[in-house]
């Protein structure tokens, strides 16, 4: 059987040996799942909300505590009630994983990086929903495509401190200067820069291009599939 040259993936030599991805807003689109869990929580606790799911989705680029102050202002005035809401939200989120979607090209990019021998990691600042990071990757078929997962439970300081990159690179056995951090927030880019890694801003997430460019990343991409070309140039 003959295989044409165009069918072969010729090896590329990258100076970059690892790519560290933010999760929410970069590899996945989670806002609908966040919104569904939030509304379920308020209904269960009898707090209710007059906002629709689509309206709540628009709020979900903020920390949940801020979203809660909009959905149920009375909760923020009572510490015990707020804690109960957060605990219920974390529990209810498990039933909303089906609403999480992959960002376009995310799985294909991870597969391509694996084929090229580039190691990958997910580095996330998730707090109340930290227990759902690995289940989310599993549901979306990404678990076997990521070499390491670093959460706030693994480090003393979360992004924008460099600790998550230090830990991810330690696990991947790659120097920080041979790693690239890809993310959709200023915190992602500051974290990578502080660790001595290259940084790539992804504009398809929660923040504007202008906000991300102000951080001075090494590159800016609008689509994840652009990353391979960026890696060739770094």
C-alpha cells in the first residue's frame, strides 16, 4: 500500500516543548453550564430570579460571587446564606456538564500537539467548581489528550502568580522558558510572563482583544487552530 506525501504528517521541530492552556474560555465554553447551575441553585433555595438563562449567560464571565449579587442581591448581605448558595451551586453543577462545549478546534489542536510531541497541560483558577475540572475533560473527550492538570489545590498562589506554571512545568519536566501559556484573560498572560514563559492571548474567550493586547503577549490568536503557526515562530 502506497501512502502519498500529503497523507504524512512531517515532523516539526519546535523550540517550544509544552503548551499550558487555561480551561474556561480557552479550551471550553462553560457559560451555559454555569448559568443553568446558578438558576437551579436559586430555585432549590427558594430565592428565584426573574432573569432568563440567556441573560444569566452574559453575566458568567464574572466570578460567581459577583454574579450572585446581581441574581439575588439579598444573599450577599447574609454570609451563611451565601455559603449555602455556593455549596449548592457546586453540587448542582454536576448535573450541568452536558451544557459545556468545546471551543472550536480545541480537540483537534490537542491531538496535533500530541502528534508533534509537544506536551500539554490545563492550568485553571477554578475555585468552587474545582472538583469538576477532570470530569469536564473526561466528558468532552480531552482527558487522554492532556498530560497534566494543575488547579488552585496544587499551588500556594493561583494566577496571576507564576506558581501554576512552575507546577505544570515541573510535572511535564519542561523548563518554563520552553513553555507557552495560552489564555483568554490578563491573569493567564501575567502568570506566564512571571514564570518566564512565552504567552499567547486567545481572543475567543471572556475578554476583549484590547484588554489582552495591553498585557503585551508574544502573540494573539482569534482561533485555536492558529496556534501551530505561532509555535513555529516562537
